[in-house]
């Protein structure tokens, strides 16, 4: 398990070393450019790597994301499906029906339940990745809140970020 993790996840490996031995120099900049971004579920059975940088996070406050993540909002990044490789495991699928009536497939680990990504049935070329499954925070920024009409009142939202009561404008 650990061996596979280290092998698949160069960046995560750096993180583990860094956490235990803070005094070691860490060439973070070089790694973020040359290494693929990696992530996975809580139990580690699902592992993936992404071949392009991710920077923008969109928080979705829709009731389906609240239920499926068990939190106030789902934090997502859109990424081309072609850039994502599953290096271990196969996520289970739940075919959800979005407010639009379209099918939104939600993929999660069948063993530990971690939500991994969602994908519109009509747009298989894009994935909406749950950024909490990334091994490292990377250089990402929350840029937008959507479906804020159903946002939980106790969840702080930065007023300096864009807010949309429903879906994001096309
Ligand atoms: Zn899992
Ligand atoms: Zn949502």
C-alpha cells in the first residue's frame, strides 16, 4: 500500500517527508512544474494523476452536493477528462438527476465513500474534480460560488468572490 502510494504520488511523498522532518529543504517549485498532480480517496484504493495544472476552485452550494459530500458545499475544479489518469482502482458511479433534468454522474470510492468527481452525461470530455481529494493544496484559489440560494447560512463566503444564486453563467 505505502509502496504503491509512494510510487504513484511523487508530490505526496514530498509532503509526507516534509511533515515529519520540517528542517529538510523541499524543492517545491520544481516539483509542481515537473511532476503530475496526484490525489485519491481516503482509503487509498482510488488513486489518480493529472497531467495539467489546476488553479481555479468553484464552490457548489447545491443541495445535492451538500448531501453527497456531507458538508456545506462541494469544492470543485473543472479538468479535461483526457488529462486525468486513474492509477489505481475504479470509482463507483451514482447517476444523479440535476436541477436541469440532465444526468450528472457522481463518482466515488465504493470502499470508503469519498466523492472523487462528477461528470455530466452530455459532457464526458470534462470532469468536475473534488479538490479535497488532491494530495497537496497546490496553488489554487476559490474564484466562484454557485447555487448560493441553497447555501447553508453558517458557511462563510468571501464577499470578494463571485456569487451566483443558481448555476454558473455560460
Ligand atoms: Zn477509498
Ligand atoms: Zn452541486
